[in-house]
């Protein structure tokens, strides 16, 4: 059984009174949990979904599953009636296996191989994006009946600027591409834009909507109507109310620019829905005192690192010692370097951050809060290292809403769980053989 299968078979703990932090505490204090692990709180994702619906009732969500494609997260999104923003055939397959209709999928990557297009078409996916002339020519050959959304570039102050890679220029390219699509007999049904991940400027979405309006009018004058606006993602995620300001601006812009309810407005939230669901817990497996830059530092070696789920642990994220007994507020803080478990000397966590922690011991665990977005997706298996397992939890109230859905199975949930129980080990099985290859027996 591979690790993804192991994770999908791990039941969601139904909690009556305990919090995810208390579950983690029980697992650590129980002494049987040895490997790094995540807590994943379905209620946190549910609250963000419901808040998004409340703040932008006209906008239909297509979950950007690249942010977190864990089994329970995509099942929750499907159970709540969300569509899916997929960016690869693998993601499309994963969603269709849940029984989700291919009409609820947008293949929202502007550059695709011919094989990807053929796969999506044969699966029944009906919409995709484009931003170049060459992509249109490929679509004409391999997916001519698809509904197209022209992807435009929108300037923003996002941390991750998707416009550097995707999106045509509104002033110099967009109308030419629309004309070319028409000349090829392709149907452009809408406009898409993405302000980039973790965008702090609320006005960027409004600028995208203003450009979309101009392109809608251009197509209308040419006798070619459009009916979809995809406002993408990029919503900040560290608090549930992070979308309140941007939602007000988006709602006002929609009322002014697209008052016709026949125009479908969709969005692709990813990080906003899943980021606060998960905290990562790592144990300390070694400590060294060393001189670095003329000062003493604590070098702390963890059981997860850059080749696991801390590959893109960003500079604004935090780390702290978890669950140390007693009052630690008066403990002196010391400069600390965090190393991952691999043999690579670049496997250093939060390299560009001055980490100040109390002096750690091999009995300590560190917690990295708000790690629900992208941490799992970015992990690799360098040196055959395994990703941390995930302890999923849900409140009884939310469980009552989900347990009879078409998506979740009865054995997806465990009531009255032992919250101190460890997760299954990711260690490979012990290999024992009675004989070995004679050609490579070396003596030490």
C-alpha cells in the first residue's frame, strides 16, 4: 500500500469536546506517535466555505485542489457542492473518481499538451482556459468543441505572481486572440484572470472585472456573446474574515459591471479554504550547539524538512515549542537553526528567518501552525523520505451533516476514538531474505 492509499484509509475522528490541539497533545503525550504528523480540521475548511458563500453569494466556487488534494479535503469540497479547478489529468481523474460530474470541472491551466487536451475531452470536461495563439491552434486540433475562457494578466502585489507565467496582455493581445479564436471556429465563452496567490491588494480583482467587461463588450459588438467570468483565487487565508474587504469591492463591481444574472461568476479559492485547517507537528531528534557567524546557536534536527512538507515554509510563518509542561513565558530565547532529516546540507527550514526559541531537548515537539495549503503538494520523496501522516478530525455537528452524503463512506469516520492513538507508520516493511546476490556482497 502506498502512502496516498494509507492516508485515504485513515478515518476522520469525530470529536465531542476535544479540539485538534488536544488531539495532538494526547498523541504526543501517549508516547506512541514517533513520526511527524498533521492535524486536519474539517470544520475549519467548512467555516471558510460557508463564509465565502455568505460574503459573495453570486460567486460559485471551484476549489483549486492544487492547494490541498488530500482525500478528505476534496471529499469535503465535493460534499458541499463545490466545483473543481483542475490543472492536470491526475487532478481530473482524482475528482471524477469521487463521482463528481466532469461538467463541474474547469481545466484552468492555459498551456496544455495535446495529450492532456485529449484526456480531458474524453473524460467529458467542458471548459478550459487559453492565453496564446499557439494554444488556440492546438485546441482547434485536439479539443475543438471545448468552451474557452481567455486568460488575461492582471497586475497585483501578490506574493506569488502568476502573471509572470500566465495571462495575455489586455492591451496588445486579448482582442487579437478573440478574433483568432473566432476565425478558427472556436467558442470563447468567458474571461478568466488570477491575481496571484496571497494577494493583499483588494483592488486587483476589480481591475480584472473592469477588463473583463471591456472584452465582453468587444465580443458583443462582434456578435459573439460570452457568459462566464472567472475571478480566480489569491484570497488571503490566515483569518476567516480576510475576504470581507475584497468581497465588498467584488460585489459592488459585479453589480455595476455585470448586473445580468445570466452571466455566471466563478472563483477558484484554494489557499483560503484549506490553509487554516492544518498544523504540522515535528519531533526533535537531535540537538547540537555550534558557532555560526561568531555566535552560539542551537542546531535542532527535526523529522520533517524541505524534502517533506516544509519545502516552502514561508518567512511569515511561525514555529513554536508545543505542549512543554509548565510556564514557558520566562524562558530565555536563543537563536536556533532548524534542519530537516535528509542527508542534504541545504535541508534547512526557514533559512532566511532569525528563529528564536527556548533551548530544545530531544523530548520536545515543534508545531508549525497554518500549514494546510500547498505543504503536502510540494513534498517530494528525495532519499525515499515519506510525507507526514494526517490526523483528520471533525465536530459531531459537522459529522451529522456529512455522514449521509454521497461522497463520504461510513468507514470514513470513527466515533468515540482513542485520541491518543498513533497514526500508521510510514516506515517500509522489514526485508529479510535467506540468500543475497553473490555479485555485490561487500565485507566491512
